[in-house]
C-alpha cells in the first residue's frame, strides 16, 4: 500500500488529495598448454604424441596430436632439450637441474631411467645419432660435448668428446643417422658436421656461409643428412639452404617481415619456417626445389591460440602428416597442429541455382583449384542434404576435368533448402577439401491459422487458443508458444504435437497479461514452413473502497457514501501488482444534469498492490461526486496489460 502527498487540480479549488502507503549468459587446431615457459618440442610418431618441455615449471607435458593433455612428467628441474629414439620407445630429456639426462618411456610417458652426467655438468641440448645419446654440458663460456650408449645396462658417460673445443653458449644439436651437427647461435654463428658412427665424433666440415652467419636462431637437418636449413640472416630476410658436404650455400627461402626464427624439414624435403610477426605471415612452407612458399599461415594479434611462433618452435610429425608449432598468445602458450602442410592447398567451389522447382532437373557445377595440377581421373564425391535426408544422401562421384571443373544434374525430391556438397579426398600432393552451395527448392504453400486475435479478457481468464493446419505432405506437427508481455517472463512452449483429424491443436493460456501466441509449422519435404501470430489482451483486477463515511444511502437508484464536510474521505485501491505500476485516480462532479471531470492523478502501488488516497481540503456540501481507479496501458508505468477502468464510487458531503 502506498501513500504520497500531492495536490490535485480540480474544478473546485477547495479539494486536496493526500495518499498513503502501507505494505511489504580434422582441421588445423590450437590448444592452450599448461606451461609457463617453453624449452623444446618433440614428436613421437608411433604413439601419436607431442612432448613439450617447460623449464620454469620443471616438467614435460605430453599431448595428443590435437593438443589434448595426456600426461605430465614432473620433477625435471630446468628441463630443456628433448629427443625421441628412432623406434619411439624412449624420449630423452636434458635436465640441467639434476645433472642428468632423463629417459621417459614412450608407451607410458613415465620416467624410466635417469642417467647422471656428472656433478655440475648441467646438460642443456641433446640429440640421438649413431646409437648414442649426445648432449652438451657446462656453463658459459665453456660448453662441451658428451655422450653415452643407452643400450648398455650400465652406460659409461663420455665427456669432452671434442677435445679442445668449447662453446660460449650450449650449441644446438641436430642429427640424422650417423651424422651429428653442432650449431652455435648468436651474432657469429657456425656449424660443425660430425660423423659419429664409431662412437667418437669425426669432423667432416666446419664453417658457415656468410649469408647465414649472423644471428642464427635455429637450424634443421634433413632426414637424409644432406642439407641444413639455417634460420638466420638480416634483411633481405631469408633462410639459407646449406650442403652438409662442404657447408656451402645451395639456395635460400625468402620470407617477409623479419629474420626466420624456426626451421623444420619434413621427410619429403618440405621446409617450414617461422618469423616473429604480429601483423604479417607467421609460418611459410616451401616445397623441395622451390624458393616461393606454396602455403603460409597468418595468426592475428591477440587471436585465440597465439599470435607469434616461438623461436625453435616448429617440428614435423615423423610421417610429415602434420606440422606442429609452439605459439605465444595473449593468454598463454599454445600448441598449433597444422594439417596437410606438406600438400598443396585446394579450394573447392560449388555453384547451384539460387532457386529451383521440386521434382524438376537442375544442374550443379563446380571447380577445384590449386597451384599444382590434378592427375587425370581425379574425382569428387557429391552428396545432397535436404529435409528428407538431413545426414546427406550420396549422389556418387563425378570426374574432374583437366581444368579442374565438374558438373552434374539432379532432380530434388524434397523442397526447402537443399545443399549440394562436393568433397575431394586429396592425393599425395593435394590436401583434401570440400565446397557446397544451397538451393531454395519450392514447396507447396501451407495454410495455418490461429484464433482470438485482438480479443480482450478479464484478468485470469483461461482461454483456449486453437491452431488450424491445412493439408500437408507428411508433417502434421504444430507448436504453440506463448510470449507474455514484459521482459521478466520468457517465451514458453505451450504444446507441441500432431493436430487432430480436423487439423486442430489447442492450448490454454491463463490470461494475466497481454500475450502473443505463436503457431509454428516446421514444414516437410513438400509443404512450406509457416508461422502465424496473434495477440490477445488481458485486463487487470481493480477495485476501490471508500472509508470514513457516516452513512450510505441512495440518491435515486445509486448508492452514495455520505460524509460530513469536515471529514476527509479515504479511497483504497486494490490492483494487480507489477513493478513500478501506478493507478490513475479520477474525480468527477455532477452539475446541471451531467458529470464533469474534476481532475486525475497517478499514484504508485505498494508491493501488495494497494494505494490509499485521502481527499483533504475544504469540502463544499450539496455536490454529488464520484471517484474511479484505472490502469492505463503505457501511462501507468508499464505496458503488460490492457487499459482497465474500475467501478465508480459515489460520495456526497453534508453539513
């Protein structure tokens, strides 16, 4: 109940009103890694696992090819380089904080053996070559090379295996077969190629082409040990191809925006490079014998999954099926898995008519495009997806012409949106792809109606709304929804079901608010979908009582409340409550045979739906008056109900 002090402008100036209240929201992938720093990445091709070291966290995380965490190998203080044995049985990790190389079992991803390398050796980088595990150890400015044979039951650790040679920083180690390559990073870079088949390093060649000598960030050794790709150099930016036979430059791989930061070589000789770039291309892939990338990857600044590739952050799966990249993003460190990076990208386009008639033949055309031509006999698989075949129906294979084009005809049996999809499986040099286009196929118009539009009902009336569905092909299901006015009540499903034999489906609504009723027919293969809406209106409950009269008596046939002129009448209005709702109180005066408006004013309701208004001031006798409370849609503070006038209450002042 609400009370508010106010003045009401009325035809007679002696009247004043006082009111009162009383009341109570398999494609390329990227996944965040649970690491805070990055050391190295290695791939186990047999178990399809990726190993990533976290030096700051003292752990190695193990994921599947999509980056899903499978295991964590903890308690590896400062763990750095990783290397996978040729049979994928063991993953070796350089753990400087333990002065050891740790062997992780490939099948279980659990620590199997620790190989102590000697007090204060702190192994940093490692590789596997000639049946031995090779590692660099020591501190600045004296890092040296050591190794051991893991096949022995008690391997002997051999240190200082290149006597008289020490590196300021731990050199990078790369290997293939019996070849081990040491590469120093920094302002003046250098390479050393060694034959380690005897268990003792034998120098083949040492040096570096001038084009790659400055700021080498990373290098990769080809699986056949014949080529090195050095990610180094200043503008014009390019990686350098180097022969391991004489360390001469044999070519280059131009990149944009900055010096290469990572290099990786696939089994077929495909070269992948990365650069540190926020706004330009991040990864470049070069086919053997080419100097222009046939595929690039660009990751936007602050994009989910990382925007820059880590230095020494690229590695191929052993079979070349995927390229993995470690990426730094705004929210952490991510593993990116790049599918089909060794195959030429293919684009498939499908073109169908915008509209078609059901049951009539139409023609669909398409094209495959790639930088590498397609072999004769290349085919695409075609499917049609429609209402009757939501999972797709095969239309067989279509042969691709020499120009990459294909076409076919079809007679769509179902109407609605019909999608034609062409899928190309790929081949040894082309990545798989697909394309699609959608046709709007005609359907028969559907008749759907709904009753009671515009009807107004008393508050709380139960109203049965009936939808009538005309003839259709198969579907006879209709949904009925009610959406009451006001943001506090959501749209809700009243009923969903098949119409009866007369085509009708009914649902009852308790009309406490203005309500939009919607009937929905989803359509079928030959009958178009249809939606119809009606709006019905609900009044409020409103009543007014009069208090403090000294008697009630009739004037003519109408009952009046009689008040002494010194008594202030009290009018209590009860109305259906809604947040911030106000009732309009209107006064009228009877004069010379007709009623005249004496003014009106709005008064907020209490949360119990009541307001009390006291009519104060000087009261003149001998005049008949009446008062009425109303809810006015829009003016009473909301628009959830229809305008409703309460009953007039009559009163009279006497001496």
